[in-house]
């Protein structure tokens, strides 16, 4: 899933170069970054641009960035894989310590060993971690490392609370700092757990002065073999807070807030500005809590049908009250995607509440897990990837619920235990299948910017599956001369006699995306161009024509490449006569053919240029559908050779049988 089926661990992906650019900036002694790399995620302060993502994943890239920039945008997959490994190792150790709380030194049976292995498989494959692994980009990488650092902090804190050395409290502080400087929303949970231990230690030390509730507070005493070092505990809270405040001040000149009014997306989107105005200039508000709580806890948010990959998210139109959201994306509830883990978490939570002294030290950790969900519950943005912010709250008690279930099974006959084991297996398999299906759809079709070839492959796989199990006729395929104004997720529309094919992501239209339709295939002259381009060796900086766009013979757009041979970079430029636009810098490879895909589609109002699958240019454009090589490309001065491939409309012809 991480490599999108390519098995290429150094595969480039969109927005996967943010941390690389940040690492290069840090080597230059600044946190300011190239605004062309950040795009709509840039936050301006004076003449500088910054990103709101924390710097820790960039710090881990410093050794590579100090040696080369040729791996920029290619390290995200390796980084996310490492985060998965760290998370798994931490969970295995944490799971064993929680088992000893419930089962003591009871011998591990073969059945329990198999169950533990299956549980760890379900944690990675049957949770939102698999969905997050579907895209190697900055949003998901930050989430994965946020989970890894937060879980590591909880594990180290538990070791210290169990009476091990102070070094584990130090490690808990280091990991909490890493979480706060990676993804503060989830890292705040680790900070809250440390704060709870500090508060309880203060109360426990001075409880003789607190006559009321003395007995209740006494039950919260920690299991540490030594008197809690209040100075070290205070530092464990202060260091993550101060580190976050320092980085935030260096970037935004604020200690804890993020100036969303200065974000590039806010400057472009009138809808975002209206949302901020309605919520006091922030993305967070208590008004979103009721809707978000219900949305993330609903069990009916996925549907199983005969359309590959068999499980899909139901669109969510729920609103409690009148909150003004930034975006409501396709979002599934935790019980629907992680049913086994949720059931085990409920069992573990009951064990902590009803347990004795062995469970006391888990209470501040579970409190931190709960606090870590508050930001995602109060943000005006619903997205399936935000399920990962709930993972600590699910995984920690689930790892405790597993030995609770094991102890119960050991006291039952095989006939009594078999239905429970079978039910757990079915819940685990459903979670794995659901997350795999949702991740596959998100990766191949739904997530921006999905390429036409990805969409075509996704639909072709659906057709092939339906031919195998059914009649080879997909549902929700329509045909007409114009695109329908509205469409649901998964709708397919054929324009004319296979002039073009479109797939709908079902998103609500807003000011930057006027239509839910995405182009899949376009016939010759209908706004699609597929071929190769080869740039010649050169020196200095030169502007090289690539293709032109015409409408009725009149030139409407000129697309060129700006080659910087000294820096080995290129950027694609658009000139319409009225405006010009430039894409981000990309690695320049001369003397070898690059895949070239150009789309200009007045039906959806976009112009896109991709080089070797990378989105090199994106712009609004509503005139012209005929794309041809520039007059002086190829046989002209030899600086660029552009070759066009024949248009393939075979998928459209296969879909005609399904069209209504």
C-alpha cells in the first residue's frame, strides 16, 4: 500500500518533499521555505513562507539533505515505513507489559501466541494506519510519526511508573517532545499524561493539607519505587511545551496559535475565509464537537456491495446544530473500520476502571489518550485520516482487553470458547478488509491529484471483477452530451459517442473545485494529450516550448518548460496571453524520455501537466481542447523532442454496455 503497488520505496509523490525542503532550510539556518514547494500550504510572514507541520521528520532527513538533494520527495515512503516499524515495536512491548498486569507470569500458550500475532496484524492492517499508508504525502507522514512518538511516550512513561529507572521518564519526555513537534494534536495527549502524573504527584505529596477527598486521592498513588522527582516531572511537562512554543514563535511569531488567515489556501478560497469569519478566525470550535463525535463513532458509515473493492464509505450529511465546516470529506466511523480493536478497547477500559492497584498507573495514560482526541473533535474538518488521532485511545485499552479476553477464554470449555474466537476473527478480518478497500479507493481514485491513468486502472479493475462475478455491467454509468451538474461518489458519465469519460468523487462543490467530476479518458481533440518529451543537454537557463492549446485554430495557451541546467531543475510555465502561471521546480533529466500528460478540459475548467506522473502544473482554464506539440519542439532547434501516443478509448467502449 505504501508504494502503490510499485514496490519502489523511493517513489516520488506529491507534497512528499515538504520535509526535504525543510531540512535544506534548516541546514541554511532558517525555517523559511520555498513557497513554490509549499503551494497552498504556505504561511506567509513578511517575505518568508513557512509550513505548519512540525520539524521532527525533517530533522531525521538532515544527514541525507546534507549530502544530496536528488532524493527530495522520495524519502516519504521510507520514513512512513520506519514510523510503522517503530509503532509496531512499541506496541509489542507495551502489549506484553499490559498482559503481565492481567495474567501475571501465566505461561503463554500456542493459541495465545497466535492470537497476539493476529492482534498485531490487525493493529497495522485492520486500523486507520493502513488507510494512512495509502498516500505518501506530508499529511499522512505527520500522522504516522505523531502516532509513533505518542505511543513511545506512553510506553516509556508506563515503564517509569512501574518502578524502572528515571531514564524512562526522560525518554517519555523526549518522545512527547517529538510528538508535539510532529503532530501537536495527538502529541498533546502524551503531554497531558505527563501533566496528570505531575499533578497527581503534587496532590499525593501534599495531601495531608487536603482533608476532603484524601481517600480518593490516595487511590491514585503511583507504583514508583522511589519518591517522584518533582523537578524532573515538571521538566517533563515544560520541555515539550517550551519546544513547541519556540518553534511556533520562530515561524509565526505566536506561541501556540497558527495564523490560518495567512495560509495560502485561505488567500485563495473565499469559502475558507467565510468559515474562519464564522468561527472567530480559527478552525477549532466547540460547535463542531457534537457532529464530530457522532461521525467518528457511528457504526453505519460503510456499505458492502458488489462493486470492487466491495466496501465503500457512505457520504455523511449529518450536521448537529449549525456549524460552518471548512470541509466534510468521506469519513468512516471507528466501529465500522476497527470493530475488533474497539470491542477489545471497551473491555480494557472496563478493566482499568474496575481494576485494582495494578491498573492505577494506566489511568494517567488513558487520560492522555482521551485528551489527544479533543483537537480532532473540535476542528471544522472531517476526514478519514483523522481516525488516526483516536488510535492511542483505541490501542492502549485494546492491548489490555486482549489478555482480559484470554483469561476469560482459559476458564471456558472449547465449545464455549469457539464462538467467541470465531467472532473475534470475523471482526478482525472485516477490519482488515474494510481498511484495505478504503485505502485502495483513496489511493487510486479519490485522493487528489489522481491522474487519468490511475482512474482508468481503478475502473478497469472494477469491470474485470464484475465480469468475473457478474454480467460485466457497472452500476451508476450514464451517457449524455453534457456532464450532470451533480453526482454521487462512484458515478461514471460518458460524454457523446465516447468523446470523454468522467468519474465522480461525490465531493460538494466549493470555490476552488467547481465540479465533482474527474476526467478518465478523452478522445483526440477533446482535451487530452499523452506522449513523451525529451530535453536536450544544455547550459544556463533556457525556455523550451512543449505543447500549445488551440480552440478553433486560435491559440489559447502556450505551455513551456524553464530549464535550469546549472541547478538541474525544470518548471512548467503556462501563458494564456492574459496571465502566466509557473509550477514548482522539479528535477531535470536530459537525454531521456519523460512521460508527458497534458489535460485541458473546459467541462471541468482545469489544465494539468504531468511529467513522469508528477503534477508539474495545475491551473484553471476554459478555452481550447486541441493539444499539439509546439511548432519548434522536436524538429526545430532540438532542445525538446515531443512525441504523441495514440489515444486509447478502449475503457470507454467497454463501459458503453453499462451506460443508461
